[in-house]
């Protein structure tokens, strides 16, 4: 009974506990963001290493290509010198052949080698003896034959040199083509190297940007953790003050009224105004005397909530002892879907609709949400399940009141009293 009395006197549990939730969530978000940045940085470093390796490969290929070009150039120089010598040799042979040809023509005219036998007859007639004639004729024949042989040899030599020259010219042409191909490849590799250097520099710039973001997240996390520590200290002080005031109120209020309903006894505090049911933010709305019939699903949820009264659960973000998590558990026990979400979006995502306080029925949920940031998890957010409507008042089951206790309690004669800048929204789930 004392615990029920205390839950009547104190403001909703989120006043004392929820102030730290956004900071805790933000700190967790920063850890996630920092981890994501680390992953991005590692990926960029990996890409940088790949780009560096590819750049080294291109540079090695450029070096090899340059060596081949130099080697071809040297071979081309050797062949060029060789072909120059061959051209000189051909030129020499041409001159010698032409000179020899002129000489032979002159000799032929002198000795009438064209086939006119008169020349030989004159030689014989002019000879002193037969022996002298034979010697002269034999000399002329030998001279003509020698000249013919020499001319033929020179012609053969010229043909050989010309053929060799063609071979060397072909080799030079092939070398020039190979050299051109290598230079074209070198130009392509130069372009590829520039592109790879640009890509590598771009990756380095991206990594620097991501590292900068990581540093920002680390600074923000440190600030959030400091804010968390400060707010936890302020929260502890506030909770101690709230407990002191509660003890003073309990000691001052000696008059209680025991009311028996549905086999349960709820202690009602009788001072002129109770902190949990009135105040400047109370809602002066008439509540119907009869709530009508309750569906089996919502009756099952109400039964689950009432059966949970008196139990305590762990508290903290998403823990079973938190008020909204407990209401979700009770509704789910009745087969009613209550999706995970914010103080406003979770209801919309579940297909719940808003109804006025004058239309409230058992199985409905009252959610305190901030009028400026309905989705904000800030001090003052609280959730209760309506388990009964009678005599213009509400019978509720709630969890984590007082804040941090994780205690499930029930209160009769309850009316909404949201804190300043908060409103009480009545949600009705299908089913």
C-alpha cells in the first residue's frame, strides 16, 4: 500500500529517469558512427594500397618499355650503320662496274671483239711469225675473258649486296614499327599513370575527409559523455530531493481512505491536491461513467497487467521495467501488436488511433508526449495502461513509478497530469 501511495504522490517515472536516455542514445550513436568511419577509413586505405600497387606495376611496365625502346634504338643504330656501309658498297660496285664496262667497250673497239674476224686476221698478218701470231691472239682472248669474268663477278657482288640491303631495310622497318608500337604503349602507360595518380590522390583526400569526420564524432562523443555524467549527477540529486519530499508528504498525511473494488484495495491520499492527479497541467475533461464492453484481446492484456502488479524489473533503455516497454508487453500478451518506435510513431506504426479522454475505455493507453517534440525521449515521457473506468475516474497499471524502481503498480481514481509542455494522448489499438 505504501508503494501505491508513493506512486500517487510522485511525478511520472520519466521525469526522474528519461533525461539521461537521449544522451545515452547519442553516445551509442557516436560509437556506431565512429565504427562506421573506421570501416570507411579501412576500406579507403585498402583501395589506396591497391592503387599504389597498380601504380607501381604501371611504373615497372613503363621502365621495361623504356628499356625495350632503348634496346631497339641501339639495334636500329647498328643496322643503320650496316645499311649505310652496304649502300656505300653498292655505290662502289656500281662505279667499278661502270668503269669496267667503259674500259671493256674501249678494248672491244680496239680489238674488234664484236665478232669481226678482220681484227684477228690483221693480228696474224702483222705478226712476225706464226708463234707470234698465236701468242697475240691468245693474249687478246685471255684479256677479253678476264674482263668478262670480272664484270660478271662484280654484277654478282652487286646483286648480293642489294639483296642483303633489302634484308637490312626490312629489319629496320620492323624495328621502326616495333619502336612505334612501344612508344604508343609508353604514351598509353604515361596516361594511365597520371590517371592512377589522380585516383590515388582522390582516395587519400577521401580518407583525410573521413578521418576528419571521425575526429568530429570522437569530440562529440566526449562532449555527450560529459553531458551524461553531469546530468546523471543532477538526476541523482533531483531523485534524492524527490524521495525526501515524498517522505515528508507521507509523514504529514495521516488521513487515508481505504476503498475496496474488484477485490483490490488502493490507498487514496486525501490532501487538497495530489502531485500525480492534479496541478497546473491537469486535464479538466469529463470521463464517462461506463466504458462499454471490452474485447477479449484487451481483457487478456488487462489481466496480464494486473497479474504483473507488485513485480519489479530491471530499468534502462529498452529494459522490461520501463513504462512503455511494460505496456507493450501487456498488449502483446493479449495478441495486440505494439510496434517498436518513438513516443508517437510507435502507435501510428501499430495502427492505433487517437481518441479523446471523454471516449476512453479499458485497454486504451495514455501516453505523455512533449508538445514540441512528440518523438523526443525527454524527461516527462510516461506510459500507462487503462484497466478500468468507473465513477468518472480511471483505474491504471503502470511501471517504473517511482523512476528507476522498475516496479509495477496500480492506481484507482487516477486522472492524467502531464508535466509542463507535455500532453496526455489517448491511443486506442485495434483488436
